[in-house]
C-alpha cells in the first residue's frame, strides 16, 4: 500500500510540475505588468568566483569596493594592495569574500596575507591569530 501511495504521489508530482511552472511564469508576467519588481534572491556561492553564476559574480563585484576599503584600513601601505584568488564563503548566513592580498609592508618587503571579509569588516591573517584564522578559513568554506 505504501509503495502504491508513493508511486501515485510521484506521478501526480510529475503531472502537476509543468502546470505549476506555467502558473509561476504567468504570475511573474502579471506582477511585471502591474509595475511590481520581483527581486530575485541570489544564493551565496562558495569557492572561486569565476566558477559561480553570473548573479553571484555580480554580487561580489558590487561588494568588492567596500571589502577592499575594509582591508585597506588594516594595511601599512594600502595603495600597493593587489587582490588575488578571490573566493566566496559563508559565515552563518552571511556571505564572506576571501582571498590573498599582496602589499608592501612598513619594512618595504612584499607581504602576502590571506583575508576574510564582508562589507565593513575584515580579518587578515597574522602570526598572532594564525590558528584561529585557519579555523575560520576552513569553516567558511574559503579554504584552498
């Protein structure tokens, strides 16, 4: 009996799926006709930005100036900062951007430091926070 019920539910779902999709398309057209803008939600991607959807890439592009500013505050020479290996991760329900920033330190040497950032807040890896940073790097899904 349970098997028959499951099969019936599966067949019903397959039969109704095109109707539901058509109704949602009609609803979108109706709302657009009335001037209501439906804002699509963008999932938080993980991993390399260039492997993510165009919507996720656009979201990162919009956030990068704020993130670069949050990181620049922590650098000795922010004008020399070069960002590479940009990835996204997630901390709780917030998207974070991770990567490596190369800059010239106060000593004049080039230093490469990993970062985890979101708009308005950034954390750079240092010798003092190396263990905690490494744990955060892995838990956000940024690790590479």
